[in-house]
């Protein structure tokens, strides 16, 4: 390939991929090395995440779906009639179906996701099944300021943030995100799913599945860097390493170099010795009381909270 191709590929990745090139290089230059978890979600990564959600060890998805099913009437009563729902990180847009079935005359649905191809396919399938509800997908990064389609006159805008994705934020950033979301929602309220502190063995298993899907999901960010940035690296020489950091109440995911090796990307070189890490994700767990306190400090009034019988996972109604 002529060099011009490499240049245009880089230019494209700066714009269309939310600064992956810049953040990948900056993250490798940092101490300790790190990368934001939003970069997991290219088309392959979104498919791997869907696979994770179906794993026997990964309890959050099926537990949250169980709560949504069991409590849909109570939840719909909190949201109220005629609401426009905005979902942050909508992925395959499956959980919203349970809500849409229970809501009274929803005014519209705006799924936001960073994984454009995946989002458009999922939103089109949803629109076929719910022809009467206006569905307006927005491809974008919800951790940055984002412009949303208008809210129909007289409709209340309500946020939906399932899956405990808030856990990817540092607690201070979680408060900042919730404050910004409140501005976009103009007082409508938020339904949010939060994974709870529990037996570390159960947490550990959920992020170290026997089939190795979480490992492939973690390494996929390196495969993506090869493809999109032309990075020279060997994904298979990095081990998936996930553990529960009990004092900080978070799962940490890392990629650990198994050999002495070098990543060459965009004219920069990064040397790894065996055991050197790249920190790819934090997934904070909360107690119900601590989460309600965090929501209060972001300016919300926590209302009802719904849990499964084992108290593995929680759904919270946050009024404003
Ligand atoms: C989508 C951020 C909620 O933290 O459990 C799953 C992502 N990472 N397995 C989580 C994830 C590894 C997931 N969230």
C-alpha cells in the first residue's frame, strides 16, 4: 500500500473512532499504561460483549432482565406515560423491549452507542417490531458532550442506563456523567442498573469465564489497533488478567505481556517486559446505600430500588 493510504486511515480513525489513535498512543505512553474501555466496542467487540452476556458465569445481564420482567409495572409507573427514553450505551437494544412493552404510549426512543454498525442493525430490527414508536439512534460517545434529537412537545425525557455501565467510570466521573445526563434529560428522571458488591469468587468467575470469551473481548482491543491503526503487535502474547480489587470495590481488567515485546504504532515504539500491564477496564460495584448517596451528590432524588432475591444486582429510579 502507498503511504497515502496509511495517512487517510489515520485521519479516519481520529474522527470516526473517537480518537482511538490518539488515546491508544497516549495510553501506552502513560504510567501505568491504560486504555479507556469504550474502545472495546468495535463491531467485533460488540458481538463478543453480546456473547459475554449469555455466559453462565456472567450473571448481571440475565439478573437485570429478570428484575425488568418482574417489576416492569412498578418501573413503568415511575417513568409515567408519554416519555421519550434515551438509552446510554444501548448495544444490541434488547433490554428496552421489556420497558417498551410495559410503558404507556412512549413518545420515542433514542439509543446512543459508540458502535455504529451494530447500533444501526439493532435499531432497525427494533423499529420493525415497534412501528408506532419513533426510534432515532445516535452513534456517539456518551462519555463526551453529545447532541440529541429534539424532545417532542409535552413529552418527558427519561434516561435508561442499564447493565451497570456506570461502573466503568471512576466514582467522581460517575457523578460528573450523571450531572451532565440530568441537563440533557431536563428533569425527567433516570432508570439505572447497578451491579452490587458481593462474594469476590462470584465476581471473579464473571470476568474469568471458562470459555475464554472475556479474554477474547479484552484482547480484541489489540486486534482492533492492528486493523485500524496498523499497529505491529501480537495480541496472543498478552494474557487476560481480571481480578476483584476488594478495597476499591472494583473488577480490574488488564492485558499482561507474556514476553519481551515491542508495540510499534504510528511511528512510536513501546517496549514491554514480561509482566508489564495495560489496564483496560474498571468495573465498580456499589452497595445500594452507597449508590443512592452517589446519585444524591449528582443532584438526583433516589426513589424506588428493585433487586433480585439474591441481591446480586439493582435497578434504581432516580427522580430529579
Ligand atoms: C458493560 C461495563 C457493564 O463491566 O461488567 C463485561 C463490561 N467487561 N465483561 C462490565 C464487561 C468484561 C461490562 N459493562
